[in-house]
C-alpha cells in the first residue's frame, strides 16, 4: 500500500484471530501496521505480531528492493508490534534501533540481544533526519504502555501514532465502522489512561497533521477533526449520546423482561435513545463501549449467592478498571428470597468517580407485579429528567 510516494505500508493482516490480547473478540480480524520511509536513510516504523512475521518480512524485502534499512523505529514494545525485533536485528545487522530510555530495558526483557553500538535513544522533541524527511519524537507514556511514543514526520506532516487512533478490524475504513470498533478498542485497552491521552492530544494540537498512521486499522487521511474529536470525548470520559442503556444480568428471564418493560416506559415518555443489553449473551468489551456511549445507564441484576450474577460483577469490574465516571447509573435488583444485588452494585459504583445513583432503586421479587412495576414507572420518570 502506498501512503505517499516515499512512505509505504508493509504491515500484515490477520483475518483468523479470534481474541485480541486473548480477551477481545475480533470478528473481522485485526491489522498489525508497519511502514517504511524511503529516503537517503531508510527507516522501518515498528515490527508486527508473530502471526504476521512472514508477510511482514516479505513486504519489507519487496519495498526495499535490494536496499538495506538504516533504522528500525520502535514506538511500542507490546508483542503485537515488537515481536519481530530480534528477527529484524538478525536479518539487517547494520540497522540502528531507535527507541527511548524506557524502550531498551524492555527489549532486554523480551529478547537476548547484543545491541551494543546499534541503538539510538531519542528524547521528547528529539529529531532524526532521513534526508528529505525528518522524524520528531513525542513521548506518550501510558498510551498505553510506559515506553510508548509517537513520531511526527515534518515534511509530509504525518503522525505515526502508535496505538493511538488504532482500531480492531481489517475492513474498518468507513467512519461508522471505525467509530464503533475504535471506541471498543480505545475504551477497553487505553480507557484507564484518559489523562495521559489528553496530554498527547495537547502535543498533537501544536502540530500540522495531514495524516495519521496508527499501528492497527486504517490510515486516516481525511476529516481528521472527526477522529481527533472522538479521542477528545473518549479521553475526557464524556458521553457521546444522550440516552439510556439498560444492562441486564438475568438468570431465568424475569429480570430481562423487566428491563424490556422499563425500556418501553422510557420510550413512552419521549426518550428517543434506549438500548437493552443482555450481559449474559454479550461480550463484556461491547458492554463497556455501550456504557461509555450513553449518559445514563440502568443496571438490572438478579441476586446470585447473595451478591451479583457473575456477568454483572464482571461488567462493573471492567468499568471500574477503565476509569468509568461522569454518568447517572440507576439500579434494579431481583431476588426471590433475599435480594442483595442493589447493595453490591452500589458498593462497586461508589468506588468510581462522579457517579450519580438516582432513587428509587427498584426491587423485584421473582417477577414484576403491580408494586414493582409502579416502582419502575417512578424510576422512568426520574431518568427522563436526569
């Protein structure tokens, strides 16, 4: 793939991967992106995952067409990008490895390599001239590992953004596809580190960026303000949509039925965006994305062993670990003899930032009846004015 006349794509597609990082479903696979800058000096921008080794090495050989690379720039050491460093070092023994002060200790943890005389350590704002092209390095710690950095190519105004602006999927070029899968990628993987992403966005705002080349997903060439705005929203933990997500954890279906009735009550009161999510049938990564999408959430959970049905407990644990905040979260519990889900959900939510828990918290005894249905109606009234 041609990025520009002198910058070429040499990454690999992985259409057969089922779980990214052994936990996130990727029905459309993932890409491991790598780029080559051809100039007086030639630079390879990152390696790829072990699953893409043969494709990547073959792409590099074809692009270089007999030339030897002068540099390998390592922006991120995670194995889906750094797995082939040792193979590159062996294949191209004269190339210099470019990283920052935190990069090289990680290399020694992953590989038994002697890089004496073969490294170049760059700092914040440092540059590397390749001839017509100059790379300027900006540190991006905890986006989403401590050694992460990005590189801005000053001549063609391209940001090599490491994991920032990455997404799941091989075919995620359309904005709508990008937005959903990039959000799921960002919120589940990077979401905890909003402050650090905000710091990187401030650095990026000082640059004239005409193109973004991430380590996963499509190269972003048009309407960059759209993508930058999404990252601003996600990293500041603001909702994207005024609406209500009802996340249900139901054992035998009664709690899910109550969630459906509450959704109808909300729509009947003029709430335009209402979504019911069955946590027992939906991977938690999609639930996390939905919870950050809406400004209000209802947690409807069956009591299980005196606490939470496991999928709800997992959902809340993930939200907490991703720094969930700035939302209104209402509570509905079900229990046949000793309802305890509200207490457990409230305890987990109270450890999160800026979470408003409106009253009433609704208790259902086995199945909806006149009293619990009336309580749901009252909760619906509260939510539409929240």
